[in-house]
């Protein structure tokens, strides 16, 4: 059944049916049945059909889902509907289940207020309403549940002050109280005259509580778990309170406004108060702006100590070597402080360490190669320090290493190829150092990288390794701000899980592969400040996932559209690409196709005019040849005509050979001018006569080069072999000139 909502009519019908089954159940169970059905009427959605059995009148109430009875007393003693995704409100009628010992409605979607009537379930030992959507204040009446052992109202929307009876008029048998992850305000209402001697778990984290930790809490000597994290509590660290909690195992005081002793300068009294807590496993003091040095007495804490969080404070000085006495420590977090000095070699003796956070300090010196002896190390964060020297080659021995964060230091040398042996590595960040050399193929081929590879802002050079394509699970690759060269391999399209790719600030060239745009989850691509050329692949425009793109300062050309993934881009993404045009605001508009037609038309007209001239010139040449053949039959007439022309022109007869000798073979040194139809050369004949010779390039070539009566391989290019005088139209008809043409063909 997908939903469960009881109408008034259905409810009355069920009551009538109870008359029939009353003979099978005691009067008390009939009364409990009515109360449960009334409660069920407030449930508006039952997506898992958990309450289907409640709709059947034939089932005994003790057989309903989540209901348990005491056979001896014939009463309902337990209602456990946890984790069934029920929607609705909690009915006050549950207070009629007078024998109820356990009420667990946690991990559902109940709304509204907590009914104050629940405070009349005097026999109740366990009340769990956590992980719902309950709001309003905590009813004061819950403080009258004197037999209550377990109270969990955590992870709701409760507000207001914590009612004092919950701490001071409640059950002396209360062992577990969880009011965490709400919006509760005010102070912790535990007065000096109050006593919670049986309390073992007190969880008030993630509220808005203020004031100091109440001194009366020191009477809870059986306390094992104290979690006051993420509130606004003030005062000195509660040394005198925790000193009286020898059974303490988990102490969480992070993200408050606590200070250390002696004006926030001395942490030793607090650590000394924990020495007798022989069962202590975890200590969190992060985010309190605590000042002082880490005292050597930290090494005297319990040998069962597993985790310590001192991050996000103002701790200064060096890391004490005594910390290595915590031989069972698995997590050490000292990040985001003011620590200086070197990483102590004693730290390398803590063989059970799994996570080490020393980032964002002022640690200097080289990274100890002996850290590779910590065989269980899975996370090492030394980022944002002043560490120098190389990345230790010995890290290849860290077979369990999953995250290596060494960014923002002053590391030098090359990337050890042996890091490729860290086959479980998921994150590798060596960015913002002074590392040089190439990207080793062994590292580029780490298929285990699932989160990101960041080698940016170093001095790396050489090509992008093809092995990068093996990272088919990596989410982000950042190789920006290096000196990487060559082309972007199309094989990067095999990194099918890639969401972020940054190759900017290198000297990469060639085309941007279309396979990049085919990556199914790519959200960000930055290839700016390279020397990439060609067109931007259309596959990028068509990508359904791309949100941020940067192509600026390359040599891209062609049309950049404003559609698809490019629709939200501005000109900032395309700056410095002079060959690009398109519809992006601020970008030159591309020329339309008809604009090219306006350029082609004059060319076509010119070719047509040239063709007409060529036909005319060839016709003229044929006519000249015909006249020449005609005068062969009357040689005397021809010689007479030539003599007449010579007398009229008064020019000496000049042969082709003489012109070549006079102009030095028409050398460039003899060139004195050029125009649209040819070139003019100066020369001196053997008799010292100075001449000027015009060589026609276009017209004469058309007229003489290809006479229709001659085969193409016998054409003469007069613009190169037969310079003509300024009177070229007359000289053209001289017998000697035609003799030269005839001998050439």
C-alpha cells in the first residue's frame, strides 16, 4: 500500500468492528488498539506500506508492524516504527498507551510539535524521535519521565531553550541524552544541586548554546561520551570537569569559543586533566582559537588514544617529539595553526597512523623519507607550508596511500616515477611548487586516481603523456601554469569521468581535439594562454554539461557561436584570438557568404575581359602570319615596303641578340620602370647608342605566346625572350622579328 490515511468514517467502522473481535482481546488491548488507530489517522503517507497490517481487523494488535505486547499484562509495551519513511504528525493519543516502555519513531518525516502529553507515559524508558522534521520547543513535561533511560530528540528543527526539568527534575536513571543538530538556544540548564550520576552519553552538538560548561556536570562521573561541538560555549577549557571523568572515551569540544589557561597561553593544565582518563580514544579541540604550545605531556595520554584534532587554532612552536608515545594513534590533525620547525622524525615511528594533517602551518625543512615506514598511511597532507627539497622517492612503499597533498610548498626536483607504484592513490596534488622535469608516464598512468590530479604552477615541461588517457575515473585534471608543449592528445577523450580540465598557461599548440567536447560529464574547460590554433570544435558547443569555458589568448580562428554551451559565455572567454568572429557580444561579426560573391564578381569579369583580349590578339597574330605568307610570293614588294618603312622611321635595325647584350640579359640592374603592361629597361648598344626597351608582359604574351597555328610546346614568351621597342606595333611586322619567332618554333 502506497499510502495510509484513515478517514473519520473508516475509523468509526473499525471501532464498530472491535465489538466483534473484543472477545478475542482483553479490554486493555482493545483500548490500546483504538489509541494506535487514532495515531495512524495522523499518518498521511506510508510509502513502504508498513502499516498495512494495521488495516486488518482480523489481526491481533500485538501482531501489527512495530507493535509488541507484554503477554503477562496483555498491554502494548513497545511501538517501534523507526526508519519507515512515514509522513504525518504525532498524535497526543499515544499517551493512552499507559504501559508503553519504548517509543521509537526515529528516521521518519513527522512534522509539527512534540506532544506534551508524552510526558504522561510514566513507565517510558526509551523515547527516540530523532531524524524527523519536528519543530517548536521541547515540552517541559518530558522532564517528568522519571524512569527514562534513553532520550534522543536529535536532528530535528527544535528551537528555544532546553527545559530545566529535562536535566534537573528528570530521571536519575537517564544514561543517554541526545539533543544535537537542532537550533536550541540558551545555557545548558544543569544547576549545582542537580545530579545526573547515571549519565554516560551527553550529545548537544550543533546547536546555539551559550555560556560555560556547567560545573555540576562533573558529578556525571560515569560519562563516556561528551559532545558539545559546534555551539557558542565560552570560558576556559573545562579541565576541572573532565578531570573527574575517568571513564571518558570521546571528548568533542571543537568549534566553540573556549580559551586555554593563563589568558589563553597555556594548554598544559587541560592535557594534564586528561591523563587519568585511561580509556580516552578521541579528543577534538579544533576551531577554538586556542593559543599556546602543544605541551610534551600530550605524550602521557592514554595508550588507547586513537584520534586527536587540534586544527584551526593559534598553536605555535614545534611539534613535540613526545607525541610519538601515542603508539596507537591513527589520526593526527594539527593543520591550520602557527606551528614551525621541522617534521619530527619521531613521527615516523607511529606505525599505526592512517591520516596525518599538518597543512597550513610554517613547517620547514625536507619531507622525511622515513614517513614511508608508516605502512598504513592512507592520507598525508603537508600542504601550505615552507617545505623544501624533493618529493621522497620512498613514498613508493606507501601501498595504502590514497591522498597525497603536498601543494603550496617550495619543493623542487622532479616528480618521482616511483609514485606510479602507489596503486591506490586517489588524489595527487603537487601544485604551486618548484618541481621541474616531465610528467612521468608512470604517474600519468595511475588508473586509481578517482578525484583529481593537480600538477599546476610548477616548471614542468615536455608533452602531455598519452598515459593520461588511462585515468578513466578521475574527476579533475589541472596541469595549468607550466611549460608543457606539443599538442593535446585526442586520447584524453577516454577520461570519461572527467568534469574539470585545466590546461591553461602552457605552450600547447595544434588543434583542440573534438574528443574533449564529447566527454559526457565535462563541466569546466580552460585552455587559455596557449598557442592552440584552428577552429573551436563544434562538439564543445553541443556539450550538454559544459558550464565554464575559457579559450582566451590562443590562435583560434573561425566562427564562435552563441548557442548551446556557448550561450552563457562572454567575450572574456575568447579574448586574444584575432581570427575568431561570431555573435558573442564584443566579437567581430563574421562575413556572410554573399560578401564573398561581391569579391568573386570582379574576378570573373576580369577573366572574361582577358579572354576577349586573348581572342582578339590571337586573331591579330594570325592575320600577321597570313600577310607574311602572302608576301613570300612577291619578295620584291616586301623588300620595297621594308625599305620604305625604314626610311620613314629612321631607326636602325636592332636584333634580339643585340637587345639582350645591351641590357645585360634584361637584368634587374637595368630596370628603370614598370607598369601595368610591362617593364622598361635601359641599355647601350655596341656603337655606344643608348636605348630604352619596353617589355610588354600581358598584351604581347597573349598575342605571341600562343598562336593558334602552332602547337602549345612551340609557343614563345616574348615578355621573357623578345623585348620590344616603344614602337612595338611596327617592329612586330618586320621580317627579322618574325624570323626570330620562326626559328624559335
